[in-house]
C-alpha cells in the first residue's frame, strides 16, 4: 500500500504526527508532498500535488492500493481543490464512521482532515479505518460511474 500525504501550514503538525503513526505500520510506503514547515503556503498547491500523484501512482501501480491524505485547517478548501483533479474522490471526514463510509460506498481515494476540527487521536483513528476499509462495489458502482460521467462531461479537453 502506498500513501501520498500533504498539508498546508495549518495541517503541518497533524501531518507530521500521522506520518510518524503510519511509519509504525508495516507494508506502507509513504510519499510526503509537503509542506515541510509552518510557513504559510496555499492549500491548492498541496491538494494538486497529492491528487496528481495519487492518480499517477494508481495507474503506475495497478493492483496495489494507492491512497492519499490531505490536511488543512478545516479540510474544506483542500478538499475542494483536490476534487478538481480528474480521477479524485476526496472526502472531508470528521469521525471513523464517515471515513469508513466514504471508502466503502464512495471509493474515495483521498481522506481529508481538518487539523482545527479533529483531535490527533480521532485523526489517527480515521486514517486507520480509511486504510483498512475496502470499496464495497455492487450497487455503489453505478453511482461512482455517474460521478465519473459528470467529471468527463465537464472536463476541458
């Protein structure tokens, strides 16, 4: 499994703690796309860097799971920006239930967290659930296809 992670300055501390948490797990490759400090950065830059790498690495590593984690102050802005990248289904989650459902029902490939919204412990719990939950498919696939169809309809070619 490969995890692509990034944050803006507001999410930097939580990102660092999640990376340390993930390093304790075996079989997880981590790619940190920044930021590397508390200095102010624009969250769309980190969102696009992570989202593009998730899409590219998913294609390059077909067969192995590639997921992303993005963090900003609320999770809202970075989630909006990430979802502009074709092939991304980023979800701003607030608890274990939403993290599980977005993987299981929406086949989300990026978990988005708000560092000012959730505690570090809740964030770690969500990461664990997000990484362990598989997409259920079946009746949900028709809905995912509709999302893909919308994305394709409005993509600039």
